[in-house]
C-alpha cells in the first residue's frame, strides 16, 4: 500500500472515531489489526466506492436508538450511501415516561440518536423517520445494528418489531449484527432459522429456537446475521447480493 493510500485511509478512519477516555471499540485498532476480517473491514470503510450507482433506487432502513454501535451504523450508512442507496435512520420516538422511573433525556434525543463505542458516548445522528411512520412496502431492506443498549431498548418498541416482522414476511433482506439480533428475538422471527450473533448473546438466539452458527455471516433465506463489527462487510455483501438479485 502506498504512503498516499495509507494517509487517505487514516483520514477516513479519523472521520469515524475520536479519542476514547473509557473502554471502547477503536475503529483504528479494528482496521489496522492483522486479521482477515480486519483487512476486509479496512477496505470496506476506506476504499472509494467501486460503483456509485450500484444501489441506485434502493431504499434501506437502519433501525436503531440510543446506544447504537458507531462503527456499525456509520460504516453501513456510508458504504450503502456511497453506492447509491437511499438510507434512513429509523428510530422510536422518545415519548413520555412515568416520573417514578427517573428517566431524563436531553432535548436533542427527540430528533437524534446517540451512538456509542462499546462504553463511550460518541456522536449524535439525525433521525430520518420514526418507527411509527414507516412501512415495509417503502423499503427494500432493513439493518439492525448493535451496541448493547440500543437493541435492548429497541426491542421494546412495538412499531419497530412490527416493521421487522413485515420486512421479514415480505421476504426482503432482514439483517442484524452484533446485539441487533435481540430485536429479531423479540420480533419472533428466529424459530427454525440458522443465525449468528455476538458471542455472549448466541444463547438467546438458541433459546428463541434458532440454530446458532459461529460464523462471520449466516444467511438463511432473507434472514442475514453477523457477529461483530469486523463482520460488517460480509453482512452488507450478503444484503447487496439479495437486493441486486431481487430474490432470496
């Protein structure tokens, strides 16, 4: 790799993360580690789009809420957008909580979701649509990114679960990575399916009736799942394959 190319990759990487004072997932370490999946992630995040019109006309929903893993949502959003897709960040409305719960949200949470890097707060991402206003007929695929806090809250949102169920039943690519599969568990779409997830919640998939495989990306019909941020390129590749084929 030339010095110029390396400098370009570092510049793009720095756009996806900042210095961390707490335990975090470092995009820099992920893409510079000497592993096959790390190298794939490096190319996925840093290389220019091979075909900017590849996904023109395709519309993809990334369903998430506060606590979404930054590298997963930004990496997917950027790659899909740079290849021509229209990508919406779809999130529940904050709504009202009983005062006995002691919950407090800043005003920005009404229009944005807060990304994280493992345990570190990252940036605010603008919500494009709310889960109570989207329909499966309007989208070609859905992605459920991870971050432990995000899907643990998202799975409680009935409109989100209904949307995921509808996407799955419409045989459109229904995808999740890391902890995002928790939403699939609550949407009750895993029974009898082959799937994977981050290692510590694979037992939850098993308890939901799935056959769990410890592989970077598992495809079972239009259900597509992956384990960890460095599996993201394979997850997106599987999604794109189905989008371009127009069938599962």
